């Protein structure tokens, strides 16, 4: 009986710890999805390549791997800042939270405004070579200044607010990126009728607005 009590007592803290990591992973999944799923040049390019069924795999891989690298850089970089300068992280939380709220408000505005179909002439994507498609994907990803605010600063700040569970957050965010780009590129042909209409993007932007404003408010309040 003593051994049984010892085992139960020993495992009890790990259950709480596991819950913390699971919560962080779910938060990372939701945050990653909220930041990635939006009308932007990168997503439109992936969608068009998917609709044309042209170089979908390399395009999706470049997008997903780039996101993972940026997420890891944000978590690792701000992790070092946390140890040395916690006040900087507090400022990053405020800035990151404010930025996330702004993204949510912009998504809400897109949802309320009338827009034309964002997908036009998908057949043009079929004429692009593999390396040209990869180069264009890299440019749309790494030359976009917003990616550093979204993925490195914002994601890093939110991840480090979870303390030791920040890498679980990073895993969740990375999974969101992989699932989104794989679904967008690989499932574009099946989703073409849906995502070729403004209404679908309006619904998507409405969900993004709810998630971003909620997460941004939580980040600011946690300071």
C-alpha cells in the first residue's frame, strides 16, 4: 500500500504538468492558425498553385519549413531575453498583444467589407517552373516584414508567456502551419468552388478576428 501511495503521489504533479503542456500546445495551435489563416499574398499564391496542381509539394514544404524556422527563432530568441531582460518581454507582450488585436480588427473589417474573388486565372500558375515557384514562395515569405512581427515577435512573446511549456506552444503552432499549408495546397482542387467566393473568406476572416482579438486581449491582460 505504501508503494501504491508513493506511485500515485509521485505521478500527481506530472498530471498537472502534462495539462500545462497540452494547454500550451492547444494555444499554439489556435494562435498559429489565427496568424496564418488570412487573406495574404502567400496564402493566395499557395491556393493558386494548388488550384493549378503545379509544384504544390515544394511550395507547401517551403512555407511550412519557413514557418517552423521563424517560430523556433522567435521562441528561442525571446527565451534568452526572458532570462536576461524580463522588462523587454513585458514590452513585447504589450506590443505583440496590441498587434494581434489590430490583426483581429483588420480581419473583422475585411469580413464586413465587400470584396471580389481573390482567385483569378489559376491556370497561369501551371506555366511557372519548379524553381521559379520555390523562389517566389521564399520571396513572399521572407521578404514580408509582417512575418517577423507575426511569427517571430508575436509568436515568441505569446510562447514565452507559457514559461517552460513554450516549446509545446511552438509545436502546436508548427502543426497549425503544416496542416494549413498542406490543406490549402493539396485540397485546393476540391475546395476551389468554396474558396473562389468572397463569402468563404469572409467567414474565415470572422473566425480569425474572434481568435486574434481574444488572444491579444489575454496577452495584454497577462502583463
